[in-house]
C-alpha cells in the first residue's frame, strides 16, 4: 500500500484520489456582456441545502465562464445525459466556438444558457457567494428554477472515463439526502 507523508514535506496530488469518486457531469453556463454565452464542463458540483435551495460549483479562477458568471451574478447548471459525452468533451476542451456546435437557448428568466439537447436537468441560479480557494473559486448559488428536459439517465465520470447507469432506476424513498 502506497502511503503519502502527512508532514507536508511533499505536495499532495489529489487527482488520483478524486478519480476514484465517480460523479455526474455538468456544464456551467453564463451570459457575458452583449449576451455572449460562456460555459465549461464541471464535475465539482453539489447540493448545499434544500431550504433555501442552494448548490455550489467549483470553477477555475482563470475561467472566462467564471468571469461572466461573477459579472452577471447568474448561471445555469446543465446536468448532462448519458448520450452527451461529446458535449462534455467539447466544453472541457476550451474550443472557442463551442456554442456554435450545440443546441442551446436562453429562456426568459434563466440563469444562463440551457443546453437543450445535452442536458436532462437544468438548474437556474443566482449567485449568493463566491470564495477563492487555491486556483479555483467556490461559487454558491440559490436555485430559482429547475427544468427537466428528458427522462434519460445521467452521464457519469470517474477513473478518467465516462459511463452511465445501464438502465434507469427509481430513487428509493429515504435515499441519500
């Protein structure tokens, strides 16, 4: 068993640990000045509280998506469905014309662009707090609206690969909170 020193003498690489934690895949979107869309793939997302409905995402400090989000103070979290791997990869690549390559819309009152063909659920959020930690910014948003776009299963990411559940399973009553 490989052991990492606790004395701080060597920097810890957290990536091997985090690859063993499979998670859903989201794309965080926001509109910059002149309604220019920005977005990036994000696997660092979680619920903070149900009352009021609040979630958090962690974004690179140098991200143009983060800059747009902090400027307009709203954003959308698009949870990707199992067939949206190409969209996840596109938005992780930094390709400048990514919004020219996907279907998206800006419904009235939304927090950011909705990726209509790639997302199965979308949460529109208003920024309530942000905090820089290392090279990322923790963004906390109050959810103003949730949209279900399809009944398909989510896209998952772990061990440096994409996957999905083999078939949809209903969440049992009393499941994880």
